């Protein structure tokens, strides 16, 4: 649920990073948090287990100054990837304005990616949201690992709907592709909001 | 399906501020934050640190959503109020209409009963404004989506070293 506050000249949007367990969602937010100027970010909140697995979500507020006279705030969330936490995944999706679906590029994780994408569609459906009209991008992560599927095969698995969406190759711990995917989704959300 | 938006004009903002101020004055709470159920701050009063307000809003909305789910598991539709008791500060969280929450922090200068009483009254008043602001069209009112990057990495040297050239957009 985007909000536009004309009194404050502020736009606020919610972006959720979704994907299977250990695909790199939290690593994306950690990299962004470490590499963005202090004036454009708030604190990174992580609700995780002792083993550093996401239990509920991670939260990182960002703000872009002076876009057409507005301050635009993007609130980034991750969901827990483990299958058992579906109830919390669904809660985090409430009011989502844009999605980054992070796919693990390894051959061994292809099935998990497909299941996670199907789970995303199901959870969006619970709120009456439609993936075919919601802004989203794909991020093919872990491209540095030896056993990765080619991007055209990953497209075949998770980017085969009528509307093909932008996809980005990434190595999240090193930051490659992280800001590309972030900027990609932020632009799409703003463009969509203009026509709402 | 367009994105559903909450559009707050200056009159709405003024109206919300007046209602929050009246709530703070009568309940003697320390601060109040009006939160969209998606976790965004709609307005806050009595609390200077805006960014901490954002974290509070995200966490409070999540806590409320989680307890709502818990309520359903035991056959309740929802818990309409959440209360957290601390040693110095307490938090009171209540529903405002269908899609917003009112978070109030208070200390021993007031009581839970007083906060609860005035929060219920404030929620009723605020719900009218918030629901009226929901779903308004934003067409033609917002800035163009920028073509370049909205966010940049702080260290371009480091960016070159980590190989952003390996990315692709299709």
C-alpha cells in the first residue's frame, strides 16, 4: 500500500524480497545497508534465529531525495525462505507495492525456486493481488558458483508468464547486480504508481 | 490492477495531526504513531526521531498481524488491542478502521485504562480520515519515474572491483 503525503511531499512504497531458503535475500539487504550513504538509509532490522536464519523478516528503510520535488521512501523487507514459515511470509506481503524474486542459480535449487514462485502466487492470491499487474523483477543470484543453470533456463523456470519482467544476474555478497535489481524495482514501482 | 494508494492531502494531514494531538493531551501518552497495516508511518506526534518511528511502525504492524493470525488459530477473529508492559514505557496498539493502527507509548504519568479509553475514541475519529484517503487516484500528480539510478553505491571504486559489468537486464 503506497502512501502519498502531499503535506510532507513524501511517497512511501513497500518492496519485498522473496525467494526460497538461503537464496540470498538477507544478503541483498545487508549489502545495500553497508553501501548506501547514511543520509539515504535507516537501521537494518533483522528478526532472525540464533543461526542467522530469517525468522520473521528483515527491514531496511531507504529514502531517495528530491524526485520531482518528493522524498521517496522505499521500505525493503525480506521474507523467511524456509517452507515452514509460510504464515509469516504471507503477513509480510500485506500492502506490497513491488517484489524482487531472488532465485538461487544453482542447478540443485531449481525445484526450490519454482516452488517458491508458486508459493508467492498463492500468497499474493490470499490478498487478491495479481502478479501479472504487480511490479516485480527477478534476480538470479549466486552467479559465481560453479554449478549454475544458464540464465535462459532460469527464465524458462520463473520468467515464462505472458509479461516477461526484467532479470538481473547477481553475486549478492560482493554486490554485483544488487543495486541494479534495487533500482530496477524502484523505477517500476514509481512508474506504476503514476498511473494509479 | 493499479497499485492501491493512500493519498493524504494537506487538509487530511492537518486533521490527523489535530486528532493525534487531542489524543495525546487527553490520554497523557508520550507519543502516538498512526500506522498503515502494511507497516508505513502515516503520521506521528510527540516523537522526534522519524526513522525510529519507521522501525517501530514496521515492527508493530508485523506484531499485530502475527497476533491476528494467532487469534484465528484459537477461534477469534482478531485481538482488537495489543498491550506491552515495560519497566519505564508501555505500548498500546489498537485498530483504526480496517487498514490502520494507532500505536501509543505511555509511562507512569498515566494509566492503561485512560490510554485505552481515549485510544478507542481517537481510533474512531481517525478511521474516517484514513478511509477517506484510501484508493484516491494519483494519476498525473506524481513525478516521472527517473530513468537513471535512484540509489547508488557509496563507493564506485569498490563497485568496479566487484564486477557490476556481469549484470544483465533483459
